[in-house]
C-alpha cells in the first residue's frame, strides 16, 4: 500500500534530501504498518513527536502503536511549537 508521510518544522530534517522541499514522501508499506512503526523507522525523537494526524484526525500517543495505516492515507507529524 502507499501512504503520504509529511514532517513539519524541525522534523523535516528527518526526511531524505529529495523530500525536504515538499516536506512529503510517498511510502510503500506493508498492509499492517502502524503509525508508531513509521515514527520508529525514521528515528523521530519521541519528545519531538507532538501532533500526529492521519488524514487530519488526531492520533493520541496511546493509540499510535495500534493505529494501522490504510492505502491512500496521509500521516502528518509536527513537533511542539512555541509562538509569541
């Protein structure tokens, strides 16, 4: 299956060079791949994985290990953001 993986702000540094301009990467995954497995695959520090959305729906930390991705979905992750 294919999903779109997006990282924002400082997390973009964890994307391959060719994906940094668009902050998105198309991934071919096994049918039972979870959100947590993608976070691990890209070695994202847990303290920086703050807002996780699948097709715009929030995935709480306790549900990420069990949330299986489906073909065509978009997984987007943001770090904590401070503003002023």
